[in-house]
C-alpha cells in the first residue's frame, strides 16, 4: 500500500514541486553563472563580486520559495482532497488512519526535501570547488539555508494540519498555519545558536505530527 500511496501523492503534487525546483535552479544557477534562462530574472539580486551562500539576498528568496511550495503541498494533500471528496475513498483502504496519514506526510515531506536539498547541495558543492569563485567557503555558511529547509518542513506540517481539521470559519481554519508561521519566523530570524533553533523546529514538527495523527483518529467523516 505504501508505495502506491506515496506515488499517488508525488504524482498529484508534482506540478507544484516541479515549478519550485525550476525556480530554485534558476535562482542558484544565476549565482553559479549557469542559469536555466539567460534573461533578466525575477530572482536576480545583483551580480558582480558575490560571496556564495552569503550575499545577493538569495537565501531569503530560497526561504520564501520553499515556504510557499510547502504550504501549497500541505493544502493540496488535505484541503484539495476534501473539496474533491476523495478523502473517504482513501480512508476506506484496509489500513489504520494513522498509517495512511503517516504515508501522506512521508510523501509530502520527502518531496519537499528533494525539491530544496538537491539544488542546495549542488550549489554548495560548486562553492566548495576550487577556482569557481574568488571567495572563501566554509560549510557552516550553509547553516541558514538548512534552517530554511527545516522551517519549510514545519510550515508544511502546519498547512497539512490546517487543511485536515474541520472549521466553520476561515480564520479558525487558518489559525494553526498562522501560529506555525509566527513560530517558524521566530526560530528562523531571531538571533540564537543554531542548535537551539533546530531543537525548537524539531519540537514544533513533532507537536504538529501528533496533532495531525490525533485529528485523523478522532475526526468523524460523514
């Protein structure tokens, strides 16, 4: 069941993941002077003497792209399926609800990591290669980017829970996503040691997974 369900989730979310991947490839490709399209780009923040991973404002754009696609995928897997009335068909499978939703979370989370981690790894390997740029490189420079990936995963879980829980008013429905976004912004941008930031993101993600599984267990579907 797991391979079929994971493939189904990947296929349904592939359009958004693909667009985000192309945007990140363009964004980071410009820094390597290997853009997908050699035009005036929306992601260009200035050329010249640029220190990879530190200058050009690219990390902020990387963060916003990842958070945007994370929220879209989270809603796609829950709210969109609810509107299409395909949730009940999925829950009629001979498996516990917790397994079904854990499979959906694995599919969405792994797709999100693939979209963000692959371009970032290529960029870091390029920056670590001698004679590619005239700036020093340390792997610690990638820490804010990795924190952006972790932040996007937390936002994905917040959007997933937001789309899963029933609510009469849109403000009530969006409350978990808004709360998650505020907490993520604090853990991302408030100056603190990286270890504490990751610990906070892990606690936040674990709490959201617990809420998602509990909501899936107690919710009554018509």
